[in-house]
């Protein structure tokens, strides 16, 4: 029994040393979070609790509800994704007028103003963008 306990204590000490080494490495590299099983995933707040996951962005056709475009990102919020998805959608429907609707989670005034002039967008208070 003592041998089993000693082996467990040694394995825990080894694991602690390994984790302390990773902690130092991440601190030196400026990494603030890591998932050891999926290094590209991030800790994100989802329904009031934190989970290790991804953030999916999707563009859907209003008439037929077809998935037009999507992207998996690891940004913890949507605020920098609106112009990215609008630009990709414009490249798909380059010959058509597009109306993009987004919820308030995408609201980022500096991105809206910066992209509005570039993409000839009109931003309304209902959070819709009309592209010409």
C-alpha cells in the first residue's frame, strides 16, 4: 500500500512540475489562456458560464434560409466580425444589393465607421447595413 501511495505522490509531483513549466512558458510568451486538449479553442462565456469553445459566424440567405458563408473564429465576442462577414458575402454576391442584419453583439462603432465608407454602407439604428 505504501508503495502505491509513493508512486501516486511521485506522479503528482511530476505533473505539478510539468504544469509549472508550462505556466512559466506561457507567461514568458504572453499567453493568457490555453486548452491543452485543443490549443486553438478559447474560454468563452456561454449562457452565463465559461466553456472552452469556438465562435461560429454564419451568413444566411433571407429568402430560402440557405447557409451562404461561415467561419469558425476564436474571438471571444462578435464585435470585430461584422465587416469580415459582410466583405466575404459581398464577394459572393458582388452584382447584387445586400442588406446585412446583425444583433447588438456585433455593435462596434469604430469598425462600423471604418468599414462604412470603404464598403459604401449605410448603418441604421435597427442594426441593418444596406450595401450598394
